[in-house]
C-alpha cells in the first residue's frame, strides 16, 4: 500500500513537472514579458490577450464614431456654423486624426514601445471625450433642449469655443496615436514562428477589422439616433464611458501581454544607409558580391532581433554594406585594453539595415495603389448618402435615414469575414498549396476588382433612379420613386471589398514591415484612407469644373436630378480598373522579405556574411 501511494505520488509529481515544463517554453519570436524577461508561451499572449485587445478596439471605435459620425451636425446645430464651414472643419479634423497616427507609430516603434503608446494615447482619448461631454452639458447646449433639427443653440463665447476645439482635437490626438499601434500590439501576442499561433495571428487581423465595424455599427445606429434627436450630452457621455471601459480592460491585461523592445529612431538608420551608400558610390560591385557586412544579433530567446536576408535590386544601397578600409573604429578603454573594432555607422551598415530601406521603397508603390481604393470607400459617407436621400426611403410610414444604409456594409463585412475564413480560404488552400491559399497581395487585388463592381452597381442604380426622378423638384429629398433598398448591392460589394483589401492590407504591411517599423506599417493603412478623402475631394472639384459649362449644372450639382452622378460612379470604376492594372505590375515586381534568427543557419542565397 505504501509503495503504491509512493508510486502515485511520483507519477503526479512527474506530471506536474511536465505541465510546468510545457508552460515554461519560451516564444521563438524574441518577445518579452512586462519585466523584460523572455516571454513564456503558456503564461503570456495568445487569445487571452488577443480577445481583450479586440474588445478594447470595439469599445474604442464605438466611442470615436459616437463623436465623429454626427460631428458635422453638431457644428451646424450647436456651434452655429454653415454647411460649408462645418464640412470643411470635419475634413480638417478627420485629416488630423490620420496625421496623429504617424506620430503614434513613430513613438511606438522608436522610443515608448507599443504598450506604453496605447495606454498613453487612450488616456488622452478618454480625457478629450470627458472634456467634450462636460463642456456640452455645462455651456454648449444652451438653451436646454437645443441642438435638434428644429431648435438652434445660442451663440458661444471665445472661451467656450476654444474648449470645444481643444476637446475634439484631444480626441483626434488620442484616437489617431492609438489606432495604428493597437493593431500591431494585438498581432504581437501571437508567435508567428509557431504554426498554431502563426495561424491565429492571421485570423486576428480579420477579427480586429470585424471588431472595428461592430463598434461603428452601434455608433451609427443607436448613438446616431440619440444625437440626431438633440440628446448630444447623452451620446457623448456614452462614448466617454465606452472609452474609459476600453482603457480599464486594456490595463487589466497588463500581466498577460507580450512586448517587443523599441529599436530607436528609424530616420537615423535610413540616413546612415543613404550616406554610407553615397560615400561608396564610386566603388564597383562584383555581380556575385557576397562579402556584405552583418553582425550577430544575439540569442533570440533573449529578445534578439531577426535579420533580413539579402535581396536583389537597389544595388546602389548594397554599397553601404561593402567593407572597405577605414570602416571600423578601434577604441581604447581606461585600462588601455584594446576592444574589438566596431563599425562606423555612417560608413558601414549591416545587410539588415540596407534591407530595411529597400523594404520601405518596395512597399510605397503598393501603398500608392491603395489610395484610389480609399476614394471608392469614402463614397459611402458622402455621395452614397446623397444618392439615398433622393430616393424613396419610407417603408410602412417609417423613414429610413440614408446614412443608416451603411449598416449593410458592416453586416457584409461580418458575413464575408466568415465566408472567407471558413469557406473560401480552406478551399483555395486545398487547391493551391505553394504558397498555401491566397497571398495578401492577391487578396488586395481581389478587393480592387470587387470595388470596380461596387461602382458599376452604384452607377446602374443612379441611372435608373434618374429615370423615375422629378428633375424640377425644389427639395429633391425622396424625389425618386426608386426604393432606397436598391442601394443594398453597392453597400454589400463595398463591404466584401473591405474584407479583401483592408484586412489583407493590415496583414501585408504588418508582416512585411521591418521589426522596428511594425506600427508604421499599420499607420500606412490609415494614411491611405486619409489621402483617399483628399483625392476624392479633388476629383469632385475637377469633375465639376470640367462638366459644368454654360447651362449644364455638372455631374454632381445640388439638385442631383439635374446632374449625372452615374457618370461619376462609372468614372471611378474606370479609374479603379486602371489602378488595378498598375497594381498588378507593382505586385509582380514586389519581393517578399525573408527574416532569419541570428542563431539559425539560413539556406538563403548566400548574400550575407557574419563578422
């Protein structure tokens, strides 16, 4: 009996030891925990941290769009601005959000790290929302009950106006600095060098975009309804509560998160490569040059950074990694003991530093191709709404707000994420095994094709709407007998294109950006949307200038029934198709970068050399 108990005790102890040993397995991507120690796979990251970040993203998006979706109405009804000034101020505010995304990405990649950047900018976001809620309740919404469609609010002092603008630009700063970093931080929770976690990392970006859309769905419907009815303070306080809850949940996950150390200012690294290559511009390179400079990065388990394998192309930059006399500095310490020579960073750069610059140069053409897609995407918030307002939007005595039709876009995003992940991707993966399934570049190309179909559908709907419209109407709202539900296909197609384009774009820029520029890769997605807004505005201005002649009101006049919005949609379809052709050339030219750990032996092309 005693022997059996002793044997059982030993078995239990061995089992516990085995479980403990499994829990102590370290990640292979160089991640660290909050104490700076190598991250333990069983105690950090994975979906425990990922779900917290997804919920955080949904709540933060709800809070942001709770302000942004009806800001133009707040400026006209509460702040007393005219339509043109309000629209212009909203455009400036939206553009500022995306400019701040570059600031957040820079601080995250260079100095603060992603966790501190997310926490700091979310705190600013909450403070901005609280300031807006307080100022609206105390002195902006006077007399009480103003701010709806019938009752305008009174004038405001310079101080009150200043507090309002300070609040909304704090919101822009907080949300802009937070957005590109949180997506990358969420991806950091999965070790891409582990097959199971690597698959989860790919899925994370789809769920991240879904969380963003679900948050905006609640803002566009429930909060949008209360604010449209003049209950602005209630809507703003709801946004503040949502953002505060998001911040609390984010901080609760602190013990679980995985981190990557910031790598310093990337601008200085880029400048060093350019200066080094310029200094050696007269050096002739052997076509089979293999003697390029690289250094060991340390053990990956201790957070060592990955190297980037050497690639062909941009040979001028490769000269920065050629070793020449005078590239090394010999230093003496206080004990007069000679230390190993170190390279002069302004004369000799590593292969990885050179490949960082090459990587960004290769990403830029792909990024430029996404801007025109963003022009198509932005039509949902502008011309689609104006088109819907001129259609029959009453069903059984209930008026459907034209802006609420964007709910079909959000539902389409949710449906197509499920269809792609559960149906399309597994089927393609069985047919195509090398590479397995669709690549990110292929998915982005599909997104462009679906965007062309969306514009053709919108143009066709507008063509038939004009046939049943009263061209001499004084107020063209609901002037066509065509039902607003004919817009559903164009919204659904835009949603489908987002799943392929924006989700693929997030994965692509995050995966292909160098180690020290991951947040910058996510910021590229946001800046393409920002530039899409500006290009859309410029395109509308140009179209009106060339189409409005003599007695012709132009394609997009105030009275849409006298214009040709359908031609503008077809023009966008043609431009997007041309953009797709250019994108194919860029995608074919693009070279995927390959990473390797310093401790591993690469089977690459032999272009690197350890020193």
